[in-house]
């Protein structure tokens, strides 16, 4: 047997419409909040219950703007509340309002009202619950930094963002939610993790407040909780449907024994059945295993295919014929014989585990030139093509150019590469800003959040269904040596009414 291989080295209109962003000098001068607190919106750090000291608005600096994503900065029209029709075919764009002259910015006194303004003209307080301490502090800080970009670029002048620490625990999330409710917030963004979302949702429901959280655990969705996270079942359904249209109807899967792996397998089997296909084999593995040879060996049908190969080699060796000798030489590098009983295999993992598993498949004669490798949003890594076994693989996700544009802007402003989910905090903050711009004033109701036309975010179009799950328009992406390439574009608009 050959030595095993080693792993490789490692909506429609985007929310990223930028009219102006902060100058680098201004960023470095505001180390605590990264962006100036006096921008389109306000940041309330919660110290002594007062708003931050007002500072002069920065001079617009277009060198930080992504020129390809700039759109006219006109506020959405809404002469009548009924014009936000639930049958609209175009998603509601989330984009900047016109820059406000420095002299017209309102002063916010330290004694901010603890109840929502009656006339819709006063400050509107939106909470942002994140793990700003504890083991997930770095993730929480990145999400906060992303929200600050949206607050600065898109935030309505009335919007005040209240970041609060959940400490990464359900108890901390419940305490933070209870505290911000006393401060008169009208919408809650976050938390991140499902247990914290469930804990924060309890006091929010008691006050009739909606929550836009970043979890992907659908068990905590609904009844006022809307999940903005990327759902693996939607990614699986999109790539399976695309594969079926390309003539692939026999599938296998290799998944970790985790809640995520089980969710992917369930969606995989359901999608295949719905598209008239067949599941030939599903193999699972322990996520903390030292190696993955055995599960890969099993999904490759190594034993079943290896024995016939030996018999074939013996038969060819006994034949003194040039053709037989050529075939024998071809089989010397093969570990199996005969076709597999599937045309595509789903690899429901990412990161280091994916890079450890992928090269084992060709080692056990699952040839990526013959068998299509499929993945989920965990494959959304620009340099994934450095692993040769994954080149040509397909997965569904947001358009990579949009993610790259956001990451580039984030890194320029904050000096480090954001985690992939940082865009969720940007979109949530921008969504809050857009829902403030109706003629009738801020509207964070179920009707406003679940409008079927949806919204255009930094990761493409999305809309909240009545069950609280965010439905997204996803592209099908192919892994190539130079990076990720869209081979089937994401939709520009939703074409049917939202599902419950």
C-alpha cells in the first residue's frame, strides 16, 4: 500500500453600498470604538448611563470606498405604510442614507429617555448582545467592529447602538437582555450562541421585543426570534438541486458525528429524495478522531473493490499480450476496481478536518476527476483550492466577491481579518437602520421583518420566514486552484411568497 497522503496547506444590491468611511487617522485616534462615535448613528458604551461625548464628524474620505459597490444614496421611498407591499418582487435595499452635515447633527443629552419616543423623531435605541469577555471575546469584538462599520456607514442619525457583554454564557445573556430592556431598547441584535439566544429571548418576549440573533440553531427560532445565521440545510438543498440538474442522482456522504453533521445528513437525504435521486451510502466519523482512514475506507468501498482488482491483476499477469501488459501497468497505481455506486460525495466538514479527509479519498481510489465532491458553507475559504483533492468541488454559499469586499473594507478599518460571520453583525445593524426610515417612523415589527421581498445584504438577498429562519439567495461555487468561482449565480430577488 502506498503511504497515505498528507493534507494540503493550508440584496441583489449589496449592503456594502458606501458613500464615505472614516479616515485612517480618525480610526487610530479612537482606539476604544475603532470608529468615531459621532457618525451616522451613535454608540452607547453604557458607561454611567450616558451617551459618548460628541466629536466632530469626519471629513468624507472616498479612498476607503469600494467604488464598484457605490449606489445613489437616496432614502427609500415610503409615502404610505402600505407601500411596503408584501407582494413586492424587488428586495428592499439596505443602503446608506444621505450624509448629514455636521452642523445638523442632533445633540444627545446624557439623560436619554428610557421609553421609546412617541413621535418617531427621537433617538432609537437598539441593543447588541455579544460575548465581549470570556473564551469567545475575540469573536464578540469582531462582531462589534463589524456593527460599528454599519453604524457609521448606514446608521440613521437617530440610531443609538448599545453593545452589551453576555460573557459568552446564558446567564450573562439573560442579565444583559434584562438590563437593556430597562434602558428602553426597541430591538435586540444577537446573541451568537443558541443557549444565549434562548436565555435572552425570555425577557425580550415578556416585553414584546423582537430579537435578530446570529445563531444557526433553528430550535431557538420563532416567537419573536429571527436567526440571521447561515443555515446548512439551505446550502445542502441548493447544491444538491444544482447537481441533480447536471445529471448526478446517486450520492454518498461523509459527515462528523455532531449536531451540524446530523443536520447536513438529514437535509442531504431529504433534498436527494425531493430531486428524484438515491442515497447510496452515508458514513460518519468522530470529530476528534486521530485519523480518518477507516471511515474513508468504508465510504470508498475499499474491501469490496480491492479484491476484484487483485484478481484482475493476476489474470492480466498470466497473459503475455501487449494490451494486457499496458492495462496491468495502469492498474499498478489503483487501490480499487470497478465503478463506485455513487456519482458525488458530500463532505460535511471544513477547516483542518476537511483538509485531512479530502486527500484520503483519492488514496482509496475515489477519484475527484470521476466523483464530484460536494460541500457546505464550511468550504467558504478562498485558499481551499490549495488542496488538490478539493479542486472541482461544489458548494453553495453567498457570492465570494461580496464576502471578499466586506473583508477588505473591514481589514482596512480595523487592521485585522474578520471571521466569516462578522458580516452578520454588519447586516443586522444595517437592517435596524433601514427599518427606521419608514414614513410612520421606526418599525421593528414582525410585519416589517418578514416582508416577502426581503433585503439585500452584504452576503446577498435574505428574508425572514414566519418561523424566524432567514432564507437566503445562494450561489453555487466551484473550488479552483486560484480561488473560488461562482458557476451558478445567486438570485437577485425572491420570486415567490415567503414560506412559514
